[in-house]
């Protein structure tokens, strides 16, 4: 049902415009608009009414209409002539009214204007309120101009008071802003100063860290150098002990004496193993591990490891070895074998039931063996396992996990650190996983370099004369360790026709100049001129003279321009090995 209008009137003179202004204010008051909105509505109506009266009589209708989401106050003014729509709002009229209401629509002939003002949710639009608004509008329409002027003056005074309050509030806010700005500037200066001090401290800290890093690197290099030197100095007397024990073993000993000599041999080999591990670890830490890539038949390597590991198994433990058919790998065979032997030995030590399994194959993440492929070696056991918080510490030097089998095994805590560093030197990774009480798994992953990338070594020339039938003639022993040289002389006493001894390079070359020898047993590490230099001079001045190299350390890297000389590790030399090697050199007689 359509509600009757709140006001329907005609404007003919300025007094009607004043009455329209009063009516607009009264309507706003009854509908619940605040004082400012009442003034805005009344002023918009009077501005449009004044513009309309200027062209003749104008009809005005004010109603409340339904809207979304709330009702609207709608005023329609129909003028006799076109209304001026352009101009500045300061000049009044329609431009001023447009700024005071929510909507103002002017039709094309510019004779009809519709003003709308949205009513909020709290507006009162019930029938009783609208009826009261109509009565109040009729009463306001009969008031004179003086009353309206009085009301307008009151509105102006109220507006001035509000402006004064706003001006004071603005002044107060500006004062607070100025104080805030001063505080912000002071804080900025303080923060800038603190940041500059912090930056200076950071620069100093980085400088200190760099200095400490260099100091740590130097200390680590000193440690490695110390370990290498000490290991060499320890190897010399230990090798002498092993050699002397070997001689004692060949003599006539009763049962008790033989047992005592075997105890000495075992202790010497244990000490030598510790020295070797220290030296290997020092070499790996310093990045001095010599890597010699060759074509490795993985199945053959695993078979060798199985043979050397079987005697170490505890009763009731099975050893399983498996490799993918035809699997080959280009890497340093010696270093890889040492790492896998280390992992297998650890697994055997701490497994007293179940199995130890070594498997090899292309890694699942490595594709079909092309570029980027990986070969994985997995050592898995059903032993004691390792607690989760010890999986990384076991790769640190001298760390051993306490367990019930610890008293029955020997170890130094250096094997796993050396294994990880060696695998990294080979370009791979070594990781561990374990379930305490169920076993451990160590996985080595190495890049699968194509076999074609390695030039196969030239096949060794077969010796037409069996080594066992070749006699040993004059042998020159060159070793700065007088005790070990004496051991070698004793080993050769029954096999060689003559044994000469030199303790440095000058003496050795002088002996060769004065009297030819049939073979030279040369220590690689002698003071002054090293063994490889002596080997080159012997090849230059005594071509064809067989030389057998020996050392407490690993085999040296020999020149590629001549056939490599045989090499013997001092810790592995015994009478039979020594004599067989000299007989196989090709010139002994």
C-alpha cells in the first residue's frame, strides 16, 4: 500500500522556499536524522527550491519510499523552466545541493529534480511517526520568515561551535603529531646510531670469525701433519718388531715360546692398525687421499670381501653377498674395498645372531645407469643397532657406542670417520640408519662413471721362468731404519749370495757405483733424497736393475713413463714374501 506524501506543496515566492526549508528540517527530525543531516536535507531543498522559483512556480513532493537495504527520503521538484545545473557549489543551486544529499537526478529538459537521502537502520518510518511528521510540516508551513531566520541563526551558531571544536581538536591533533614526529626522529637517530654500531660489531665479528677460521684450518693442518709424522715414526719401530717376530717364528721355539711370540705379533699388528687408521684419517681430513679410478668388477670385489670376512663371523651368524649381474663401476678399487671392509667388520663385531648382508646395485634414484646414475653398496645386519641420537656422532673421531658386546671386540673409533671422508673423496655419500635391537644399515652411494671413460692398464708380461726357481744374488738394502734393515738382512741371509746395506741415498748410489747389485730393496721414505728420486737415478745410471719399493705407508704414485716397480708394505713383509718378490724381479741370479 502506497503511503501518502509527507509534503506536497507549490513554491511561488521566497517565503515558500523558507517554508520548504523548515519542512525539510522537521521531516528529518521526525525520521530520526541527526542535527547535521537535518541541516543538509533542509539546505538541499531550499537551494533547489530557490533555483526553481527563479523560473516560475514549482511543485514539490516529499515522500518516504522503500529501498535496499533501508528506506529512502525522496523529494521531487518540478520547475516551470530549465534549471541551471552547471557552476560552482559555492554559488548555491543544484551544484550545492548535489554535495548535500546521497543522490540528485536531473532529467534531460532540466525541469525535474529528484533528491534522495538514505535512512539508516535506526530511522523511524512507522505510520505514527510519518503522521506526526505531516502535522509538524503543516505547522511549520504557517510560520513566518522571522521564525525561520531565528532557526537558521541557531543552526549557524551550532555549526560555528562545531567548527570551533573541530579546529581545537585539529590543533590538538597537530600538536600530538608534531610531538610524535619529534619522537620518531629521535628514535630514528637512535636506531641509526645503534644500527651503525651493530654493523661495526658484525664486521668485527666476521673478521674475528675469518681469523679463527684460518687459525682452525692451520691447527687442523698441524694436527694432520703431526699425525702423519708421528704415524711414520711409530710405524718404523713397529715394523721392526713385526720383522723380528717373524724371524723368531722361523726359529726353533717350544710351545710356550711360540705362544708368547704370537702374543707379541698380535699386539704389534694391533698397534700398527691403530697407526694406519690415524694416518689414513689424517690424510683424508687434509684432502690428500690419492684417488686412482679404475674399472671395478663389483661382483669380484664383493667375493673377495666375503672371503676375508668369513673368518670373523660369530657362531650362528650368516654372511650374504649379492651384486646385480654385470655391475661394473669406475672408482678407486683400493679405497672402495677399504671402506666396505671397514663397514663389514663393524657389522660382524656387533652381530651375534642372524645375518650380515652386503648388496650392490644401481640406486633407485639413479635411473638406468646413464648420466647422473648412482651405484649403492648396502651393509645391513641384524645386530645390536645404534640409538637414533648416536647415528651422526659415530662418524666422529674416537666415538664408540657402549653395548654389551663392547668388551669382546677391539676398535679405535676411527673406522667410520675415515670411511665417510674416503667416500666423500670418491665423490659419494655414506649414511646410516638403525633400529636399536634390530640392526643397522650403512649405505654407500657412488657416481656410476661409464666404464669406457677408463683406459685399461696394459696386461702384465708373463714371467717365462717360475719365481720359485729363480735364485737371489746380490741384494742392496736401502733403509734409514737400521733395526729394520738388520731384520731384512736376516731374512735374506739364506736366500741371497750377498746383502749390502745403505742408510741414505748417497751411500746407496755410491755402493752401486763401486759394485753392481742384482736387486735393490729401497725404502720410499728415506731422509734427504726420497726413494722415488733414488729410483729415477738408478733407472738412469743402472738401466734394467730390478728395484723393489717398500714403505710403512701406502704405495707411492710412480712415474708413468716407465714400468712400475713392485711394492711391499713393511707390515706385510715376511721371509717368503720378500724372497719370492726378489726372485720374480727378472734379474736376480
